[in-house]
C-alpha cells in the first residue's frame, strides 16, 4: 500500500502518493510548471533546470528541480514567486547563452514573462541546450545510437566517433522530442536522413503512404517478436490505416456478442 | 587484439554496471580504448548496454583515452601549488626535450604528455608523474636525467 501525502502548490491543497514527482503532481492539479527537458513519456532528467520551484518543508525553504523531486512529506510549493522567477530567468539566460539560436528558449522566456538579455544571434549558431531528451528517447525506444559525448565546454550530442551509427534505425524520435528543434534531418518521399545516415522509407501496405523508415519498422517487428513469440507479424500500416484496421476489428468483434 | 579485449570483458559478469570497469581494464592494457573495443564490450555486457553509452563513458572520464598514448605517460601537475613552483617552465622544458605538447604522443610511441590538476602532493611541488612514479621538486637541471631513464634502453624503460 502506498502512502498518501498532502501538499500545497501555489496555495492549492493537493494530495499525491508518496514518491510521486513534484512536476507531475502539479500537472495533475492543473498547475503547469515550465520545463524544457522533461517529457511525459520519459523519466525526468533534471538537466535544463527550468522547472525549479521553491519547496518549504517544516519552515525550511529550498529550491529543487521539480521533475526529479519525489514528494515524500508534507510540503508547501511555490512555482512562480519572485525568487523562482528570478532564478528561472537566470537559468533561461544561461541556456540562451549556450544556444543563442534556440527558438525554444526564447519562446519559453516569452511564455514565462522573462526578458532575456539581447544576444548576438549568429547564422548557424548553436541551437542545442544539451538537455539530453533525445538521448533519453533513443534509449527508451531501445536503440541507443546517440549519446552525450565529452564534457564541459566540448560536450555535444553525437553518435560514437561521430560516424553514422549502425544502431540508428532512423525513427526520428530524437528530432521529434527535441525542445529546440536542433537535430537536423531531411525527409523526402523516398528517404529520411538523420545522423549522417540515409534510410529508405516504408510504405503503408494499404494506402501506400511512406510513414516510417524500413529500418524502424523492422526494429518494431523484431521487438514484437520478442514480446510475443510466435505472434502473427503485422503488415506495415500507417497511423491512419492502422486505426481503421483496429476499428474494423472492434466492429467485427461486436457481431459475435 | 580482439581476442584480448574479449578476455578482458569476460573477467566481469555481463551486467551494465561493469561497463566502466571493463573500459578501465582495456585502457590499462592498451593505454587507450581502441575503436574495435566498444562493439566487443557491448557484445559481452548484453542488450542493456549501447555503444553510445560506452562512447559517452569513454569521452567523459579523463582516465580513459580514445587516442593512443605513449608507452610512458608523463603527467605534469599544473595545480595551484605546482603552478606557483614553476610547473609551466617544466611543461615547456618537456615540450622542448620531447617535441610534444600536452595531449600529444611522440611519433615513436615512447612518451605522451598530459597536464593534470592537483595530485595532492603540494609540499613536493612541482610534481611530475611518469607512469606510476612520482618525481618531486623537479628542477630544470634534473629533468633530462629523469627523462633519459624512460627512453629506449633506459633503466625504467621496461
């Protein structure tokens, strides 16, 4: 049995289960804490520090990173008081310095009412804030083609040795989750190019629309074969046709009730 | 070499948490992490480990190197105390004597030079560590004699 914990977020009384992450608890209670590296489908990274909040516990106050802060006891939380606004402004300023061309940072600053110092935006300048969301997505999907490489000022997101990775399946999840759209990819009718590799597209077996790469589809089929050994392999279906197929199955199942 | 890397990997159970230990052993054996090593280590450690993760580890830790290193690794401390005691002169002297800068390796593969931060022996500054031997209070006059012992045929060149 899990324990229930009471907490107050921005004056609103809430409850959660012991160990739930603060950012998610706030979200469930209608309070959206600004964030950049956190993604609903992945575990908290605590990398961007945009989601910092003030936590007061038994009269003692401290600033925590809400996406990786488990609520363990009764606390009072402030997600946008003056102190937090100032600190979050500092965090966003540093992120903007790191990646002056990252639109995501500018948008986040505008959304949270923070004025960024004017920075010289250079053509082709950096857009990556090194949050690692892409790496996390790649690992979560079971590929792991990219990683955070080097450290300090030379840190970057790259494939091993900067070479096209044999583990990459061209699913494009890294580019999809990137909060600053900093991963370059190119998609045509026939191919998808990312991390220095070109992938052939897989067409839907019903409508013929290219919907993923052949490598990503083969990867999914192999994963399915592992989860359900002996199960019938699904034909390649795009999202739309896949939904229709499921709907038809459900409709047919109804007939026999 | 591949056989040797496999042997090193197999000293450890096939679990992700042994990634760093295997990399350290490979580093010790070859003085660097050869490009062939990562796929072989991954193969042994199992599906939880990705090549990207191993590459991230190998580039994160200073103790691991992706570039080949010399037979003898000279580490000169450039921490505050050593710096005050003239470590920069020492670095220049080694550069002049061997023709290599920090992070480089001599063409014959005999020496590589690295700068390190404080090694905790400030009273003995300036410190120069060659392989596992600490040379303390190194002077410009004493340096050539120390280096000679590590040259081919020298008493420490084993």
